[in-house]
C-alpha cells in the first residue's frame, strides 16, 4: 500500500509524529515513509477499505485524468482574475483574489453564474460595483472535492475564455471635477454642501476645480456648462445640484441639449437617490445629485461617482447595474466608499428622493 500512496491525497487532517498535516496534502515518498514508520504511531489506509478494517486514515489515489484541487483552483483563479487583482494561495483548495489598489470592483455576473453551474467549480465575489481598498478580498476560487477531472476543469476554463476575466478592479485615476449649482440651493446650506463635495472628490483621488452658482435659467446654466464641457476649462466630470430631474424643461436639461449633449438616464433603480440623473456632453460626464444626497446622506450617487472617477463613462449599463442590490438601507453601507459610510444612512422607508 505504501507505494500506491505516493502522490495520494489526504482526505482529512491527521497528526503524524506530532505534526498536523492538512487535508488535501499530496503525499511525497518521504511522507509515506514517515507514515509507515511504526515510531510515528500512524497507520495508512487507502480508499476502498471496508468498515471494520484495521485502524488508519484514508487517502485518495488520483486517476491520471484527475487534477489536484490546489492546481485546479490556481488555474481557474488565473483565468478568472482580470486587471487590478492579485492572487493569494492556494490554501486547502482555495485561491483568494485581492484588490491590488483602491478602486471599483467589476464582476461579469452572468458569466459568473454560468461558471458556477459547473460542479464542483466554485467562484464567489463581493458585489459588482462595490468600492474596495487595496488588499481587500474581492473574490475566491475553490474546488469542492480534493480533485476534479480535466474535462470538467477544461469546461470551466473555456467558459471564462469566452467571456473574458470575471473579476477586475478599476483603479481610481486623478480626474478633474467641477460643480455647477442652481441658486435654488439655499445659501445657509452651501457651506455644508461644499465641504461634502470636496470630501467626496478628494477622498477618491480626484481634483475639485471649483464650484459655480448660477441662476435658475437655461442661458445661465448653459454659460456655466459650456467652458467646462466644450471649452478650454474642460473637466472630466461635472456634478450638479438643484435640477428638477422629473421636469424635462429644467434649465440643466435644456442647456445640455443646446450643447449637443444627451441625457443618459433620468433617475436610477436604487433608493435613496432614485432621482439621480446622468448625462454626457462630448467627453464630459454629468452627474445630477439628488436633493437628499447633496448634503449629508449616502445615496445611489455615491455608487456612481466612484465609477466615473475610475474613468468609466456614464452609460445605461452603469445605471442598470445598480438595480441588483439597489435597496440601500443602513445594512448596505459596506457597498459605499469610506466617505459615504460616515454619512447619514436611511432606515429603508419609502421616499421621493
């Protein structure tokens, strides 16, 4: 039995000569020799023993077509991991994927589900769109049993090859941000608003170029937006406050149309912050902050802003991805960037903002 056990896999943790060997360990010749030594006090069994056989522990002898769990998990993790991700492990058939820097996690959720239908391959992640910090665990890859057939592993690898890496972290980049606010925002609240905006932008590694207050008039709004979206003072992102997102004739929307821009979405599938809106004018993205999020409350806008500050362009797909997990109650704070976790959180009741 000793020769047969070389290369076999432990099916449970065992103690050999006072040393703990973990399940999944592949036995070397020296391992087998130690086990066979009567001085170790250990006995070796091979799968197939009948109940009542001599005392010992069971090892699993792999077929030539089998891939050990650690090797399989490593191969699958390398395929699953995209940019901004580094691997840790394997340890007991699990390989962890860690964020290599601060940024926004992106998960190909449909492809992930297809892969996880392949038994016994297991890949599990944080939420798509979640803000993460360097070193955060963002996903893990695990093989259920101690070995998997090459055919099954190959099927999983081919699925990932077709979809592309399933997990990546888009890093924050230094973007230029400006703010345009209609004067309908009351003066006593402006200090709190300005501090909040500066904290949001700065904490995500971007630069606030300035805040401009304008009259509630399409000509005034257009005059403020034009140099920021089309002129020499062009910025990457414009944040706005004071627009009536349900009013198609709001001066912000009229000004965007005059500048040749388009509204990406009036409102988003998440609450609070469902009245957040997104637009694009040329190479500049606009994010309309909801009333509740302009000051001290964490909202859907705080999930969209980080994505814009990684360089992702405003799109219908970006907005639609908020729907899964879009009930942003207090218990969902973990999805937000650090600055938003310190803001007021709703209790989950229905509301208009």
